[in-house]
C-alpha cells in the first residue's frame, strides 16, 4: 500500500510535457503608414449525429448537443500597416489553449506577423478544452473537430489577407447602465460596462469591411438546459450590426462583425437578468427570444456610438504589437489531476507552471489589451476589496486598474485572447477556506475554475509591462 501511494504521488507530481516546447515569444513590432484591412468568416459548426456525440461546454458534464440553432464561426480581420500585418480572429467557442494558437501561427509563418485568436466563450458550443465530456474523467474534446477549427482559422485569415484594401478605422465607446444587460453574481459588485466598438471602412467608401464589438458578459442566456448549438446573444448582436435594426431606424454596417468578450470573470452574466424588448415587455426566462433582444439592444448602442460626435477616425498608423510568453503557477489540484488523466491537454513546464501569453495591440492611439482568461472586472476598472474572511491577509495586489493604466478615450480589453487559463481572481478576494467572505455560508464560485491565487497578479504585472513599454516608446 505504501508503495502504491508513493507511486501515485510521484505520478501526480510529474509534469505533463508542453506541446511546442520550443515556443517562447517576446514580440515588439511597429508599422507606420496607411491602414489596409480585409475580413472573412468560415463556419465551425460541428456535425451532429455521427458516431461520436458533441459535448456542450460551460456548465456540467454529460450535456450532449441535440441540434443546431445557429452556426458557429471563425471570424477574421487582417490589418496591415507599413511592413506589419496582424490577424484578429473571434471564435464561437468556450475557449482554446495557447498550443492551438501556436499551431495556427506556425502554419501562417511568413504570412502574418502576429495572430490573435480570441474566444467568445459561448456556453452552447462544443467542448474544446476537455472539462465537459460524458463524465468528469473523460475528455469532451474531439481531435477531428479541433483540426476543423484550426483549418477554418487558417483559411479565414488567408481569405481576409487576400482582400486587403486601403482602410480607415472608426472607434467609439458607450458607457452603459448594467440594468437589463448583465449582473455581477459575486461580491464585490463591480462591472465593466464600457461598450467599445470599431468599424473598419474601405477608403473608397461603401459598407464596412469589419466591425469589432467588445463587451463584458458571458454568452450564456440559454442556461444549462439548452442542448442546441448556438453562439447565444453574440449571434443576434452580429446580425443586427451587419444588417441594421429597422425598428430603431438604425442602418447596419455590413461587412463581418466580430464579438470580443471582455472582463467576464466574477461572474458577469445575463442569467436572472430581466431584458426589456422594444415594446417594453420583459424577457425573463432563458430563451432564444431573450438572447435576440439582448443582442439587438447591445447592437443598437454600438451603432449609435458609431454615429456619435465622440467617435474617433484613424487613417494611418502606427500599428504596434507588444506580446510575450508568461508563466503562471498551476496551483489548482483538480486542473493538474485532469491533465494527468488526459481530460485536459495543455501541459506545464518544470515546477508545474502553465505557459500563457499577454499582449497589447495598438491601432493608432487606441489600445487593445489581450488577456488570456476570464479576468475579474475589479482588476480592470477598480474596486478590489480586502474583505474579512479572505484566505490571504493582503491589501489589493492587482493595482492600478488596467483600464486606468491604459488611458485613452476608447480602449478594448479582449478576454480569452490566445488562451483560456480560467478565472483571474484578486488575491485579496481569494476564498477557498472558512470563514467565507461577506459572511457567506460557503466558498464563492470561481476558485474551482482558476489556476490559483497567484495567477491574477502575474497577468496584471505582465499587462502593465506592455502598457509601460508603450508609454516609454520601447
């Protein structure tokens, strides 16, 4: 028995090798001159009804898809400025690991200088991380589907690059009241309610090439009972952005709309939010009608922002990229066990650290911060607390707030960018052990899906590195 226990301990402590172990990034690029852009989209909807079930991600194991409500997409925009070309892709998926992004980058080596792949985090799409298979001990990932996604991303980027044309960029922002849009399900109640939008137009005129909409809320209107594949409210938001909302006398932008999730940790959710439609009727229960109303309400705000006097027009660079590999301690024992069992396959370095990446893209004066997980909004907009019952007796560590550090009239924070490492929780709010925060009877939701209590401060520190690199001119 002693030998068995000792062998188990050795097995558990052993590191799982990384895919692409040689890949370490420290990128500092700048291009100057006029912008050119192109866009494309390719379906990544999985096939239903073959010999293997499609397991839906985001809530619990054993949720098999029974059909398709709306297609899932790989939506890509490629932007060139001077000698630098970048690609930004939004995937209708719960999340993908950095190793998948590295595979995509290697396939495009010599074509694109920097590839960004962000996930919308829909909870009605296939399991692409492994945690939501038929049981807790069996992965939900289908390698053939992973190959389909990688191929679709590569094709979408190449198509977008083939359509490059001289372009101008229009940026705008709306500060929204959260009522009827989202709620924060964990104290302290902090929400990032900035809606940031960019419309990329051809210089020659006409419909937009692409639009980017950045908003901080889980795409989970449909709740856990849904078994139809869907991108949730981003589907309706994108349709309204592209085609307009006649009832509101709002014209669409045309082109390809990309939805980009923001700071959604904490948990920023539309669940149990009463959404009001244009007739003043409440949509309370989980339904596609509620998802439609929510998506269109957000699109209406984004379209109005693009028409506002506060919009910013940018026709020339610089285009800057600062990005580098970061290491985060993998302190979550369940994540490590899942890796050992092959349920999730992200690997780790010596010392059980997860390899990830943080970056900053700048288009003119507008920053787009790239965060590889679900960051709590108080790290982004402020409001971190050190409440009684905390597991670590520390003052707020992840300061200053990232958007304060970014500055600017319009700024994007893109979550789940290039990786999904889980919840990024302020260390002073970490709460695994009793007594619990704010007098609660049990530990709050979040820690179970976080790499550990030190992850947020590392990602915050890396983000500040890129922001200060920008401020000091490299």
